[in-house]
């Protein structure tokens, strides 16, 4: 949200500054997410991430099944248990539930880190292509239209088509 606000603030500021220095500044826009989605590397990265994430999903499923089994066994035998055994089983279930929660948080962080690691070269490649196209066409600023809503965006200022051409995409 802060990033969106900053981008919007910069865009508004550039519009005001642009009216004073119209001959010096040229502003373009591109839907960065659409560009990334059309790059062939995206499919490979998604496949790798899905395989990586599946490891965690399988382990999580095993842990939740164990929790459910132990919980059902506890409920079935709860009436015949002594207070000490009941307390011990409840503690065991609480510990298992905490481990499942910790595992889930850890897995989420690892998948996010792996995603960042795999997508960084792709984003770098896309940004380099956008930068080259902007330089060739004389744009001083290029806004990411997937991050902000552009109220006015003339077709001539959309850099998606020339950037796709630069990257060899159809």
C-alpha cells in the first residue's frame, strides 16, 4: 500500500513537473506483470516453484492427518482416561498443533524466498529490456501500469509492444 501511494505520488508530481518541463520529459507506461506473464521463463519458474511447494504440502498433509488421528483417538478415549493421561494427551495435541503452525509459517517463508530467488533474473531481464526501449524511444520515465491505475494512457505511450519485440516475444 505504501509503495502504491509512493508511485501515485511520484506520478502526480511528474505530471505537475511535466507541465513545466514538457519538452524535456517524456512519460511512458507498461504493464510489467503482463510482460512477465508472456516470457517463456515464467512457465519454467512456475513449474519449479510448484514442485518445491509440493514438498511442503505433502509434509503438511502428513502432519495434519497425524493431528486428526490423535485428536480422534483422544476424543474416543477421553471418558476412560485419568486426569494425568488426559492432560498429557491434551498437551501433546497442543504441541503438535503448534508444530504444524510453525511448519506452515516456515514453509511459506521458504517458498517466498525461493520464488524471489527464481524470479530475480527474470525481473532483471525484463527491466533491462524496458530500459533499452525507453532509452531508444526517448522516454525519461516509465510507470508500471499494473501497480497503479492510469486515468489517461494514450496508446502511443504504452511500451509493452516494443519491449515484447525487444525480448523476442510474440
